């Protein structure tokens, strides 16, 4: 499922919510969230401790990502995965 585009902008750091894939069945860990990030060596840390632009193997719930680079930090929160 492609979600509406959400963009966070800070000097030199652009973050776009690309895709949220919801699990097909309740209790399944098949969801994922993909961010497109453009910045100076961005580091992405998810609320479930995964790193990188994609959080995978997600069950239903609310997730957030903290994105940092050489210039600033941003947080994208309340990203909902539902089954």
C-alpha cells in the first residue's frame, strides 16, 4: 500500500515516507515501512532498534524513526502498521 507522501525538511536533510506495507493476517510479522532519505550520511534508527531506511518484519503497531546526519536530527513518529 502506498501512503500519501509525508515530507520532513531541515537544512540538508529531506525525509519522505515512501511506503507502508501492512501484514496480511493479524499476528503476522510481515509489515514494513520504507523511508526515502537524502542528506549528509544519514543514520536512521527505528523505535524497534532496526537501522536503515526500511523497518521490516513488523507486526501491527505504531513505529517511529529518528534520522540524523551531519547537520541535524528529525523524528518521524506515529507511523501505523495495521493488520
